[in-house]
C-alpha cells in the first residue's frame, strides 16, 4: 500500500518521504540505508504516516509537505490539515 510518511530525526528535524512498502522503507532509514539526510541523523522515528490507494497521491502529498516549515509540519503531525489551516490563519492575522 502506498504511504506518505514523516520521520522525526534525532536532531529534531523532519524528513518526508513516500513509498509503496512502509515497513521496508522505515527499516532502510533506521539502518542507514535510506536517504543521505536520515543517514546523518539517526536514529529516526515515525512521526506520521498516511495511506493512499495510488502512489501518485502519496508522492503528491510528500512534495506538498516538503515545502512546509518545521512549525507547519509539527502542526500537521499533531492535528492534521485543520491544524495547518489554523496555523496559517494565525500567522496571517499576526501580520
């Protein structure tokens, strides 16, 4: 099943990816066989994942989340899209 996932790295940063085999991909990241980014920031832990019917949908969400700030990713992990919208509204009102 296709997934989009967010990993929390040991340094507190987030890594976003997509895969058709989440269990295998997490093993790769945790064992230094994943992305160069996570290899330098082990250990990593799964902070969020979403399941999709099509890999294209998982990939699209991955690319969308990759453009987000750390705060926006954290809000999404904690409360989903509604939390992201609330954060965006609060930032607009603060201007």
